[in-house]
C-alpha cells in the first residue's frame, strides 16, 4: 500500500499555470501460484487521487490520453469533484518453464537495460529520467521467450502486439559473457523505428563500467545514434557514486525546436544532444538512506536535482517514509527550465 503527497505549491506545466496539491493512494495486491512447469503471477492496483490537481487543465489532458496497452485491463472507478479512482492490472503473467527455455505471456516488464539513468536499449518499458516513482514501470502486454543457449548465454525474443499491426513492437536480444565483460546485442522494430543496439558491463578494478549504444532508423526522421557511458564506484564509507553521460543523436540544438510532448509521453529520453548525470547515495543507518540524482543538459545549461531521504520506521519493518523534491533550474524555454519544482512525501507499507 502506498500513499504519495505532493505539496501544494507545485505548479502545472500544461495549460494555465496553476498551483495544486495532490494525494495519491494506491493499494497493490499480488497473487502468485506455481506448479511443476507453470507459474502464474498477478499484481492488481486500485488507486484513489485526491486534491486540487484534479481540477487543472493538465490533469484532464493526461487523464484523457489513449492507453496503448493491448488488453483493456484498466479503467476508472470514480471521477467526480476532487476524487479520481482508477484500477489496473499492473502485472499479470503466465510462465511456462522448460529445461532450457521459459515462455512468459501477459502484462510484464521486459528490462534489457545496462546503464542506470538513461536506457536507450530498454524500449518496451522505458524509464523517464525525471520520473518521480523510479521503481514503477508501466507493464507491456507481450510475449517473451527466453532460451538458455549455454551457461551465461541467453537468447530472448519479445513481441508486443497492438490492434494496428504497424504499431506493434518486436525484438531479439542475445546476452553473453566474455571474461569479466557482460555483453548484449539487440535488434528490433518499435512502432516506427528500427533499432540495433549493444550493451556492455564490466569492471576496471573497483570501478564498474557500463555502456549502451543504439542505432535507430526512423520512418519519420533521419537515422541517429544514442550513446551512454556510465561508471559507478562505492567508497570505503559506503557512499555509492554513479557518473553517466548521454549523447542523443535525435536531439536538437535550438531550444525553439524542443517538442516537450515527446518527453512527457515517454517517447524520448531527452530533447537536446548532450547530457551529464550523476547519483550519490548512502545508507546512513540501517534504517535511513539518502540519495541525490542530478542531471545537466549540456546544450542549454539547464539542471535537474532529485534529493530524497527514505526512513524505515523502527518497530514497523514493513513501513517506509520517503520525503524529497524535484528541483528544476534553467532559463525560459530550456528543457529543465520548462518544469516546475515539486515536493513530496511518500508512505509505503508492505503487508
């Protein structure tokens, strides 16, 4: 069960500028059952939103957006005044297990990423770098076949249908290992883009190194390449550091050419070409963890900061409180100058 409180002085970014507050209450229930060669996993969400945000133009724009998932397993339970209720099948899969292969059908996460902040390889369940709930991924209705070719080598085939066949996505991925380097290659077609990519992960002493390179051939624009270079290190004091750079060949150089809709709907990881990001986190005590995510757009000089503190309440090992903020800095028209600061409190309880 999760409750999220967004502070009152957050402002909308679509339509008239309006201050608002929003309270999100989510009850997530899971059911798992297994037999000899069969597993069934179901996770269902019921969510109630309260607050002045429901009266804004921005909320209505998002609420009325089409849901592109194949199965109609989500909808509204309540929509009146300052109360908005939804339900959805968050995850629901049937897994058939063989000696060397698994077949999973249903609403699931297909995570093929290698890097941390930006993941151009992860196209079935892309993560927006600005996402408030970074552990949440919209499930994709799909079929996934994993075949273990040999130890540490796996072939994966994924297909995500749509009612219009031209909007469907399909990809093949092969992952293996050479010495201390894990590598993967991916070939696929995602709606209107054909992609081929390479992922690498290894160690140089105590430093972890990761990289993703994806070449895309779009039906609607020129060919382009995306490159992510990432390094991570944990100090003797337990401070975890991540430094990551992202080159977006599909980005633009002029802020007047930004199409913010592509960022808001998750189609793009960034609007410009060059980015630098980092994460610093530390477990201060067994009950308290602090984290700071920072991203800079090197082209328009705008900045994004996401500090947070999570606390596991003593005596309630399944109760977590998290407070944080998303701070945006930049001139008018810049990528991160476009957004408004946001402050939140999150209460999460497992039972």
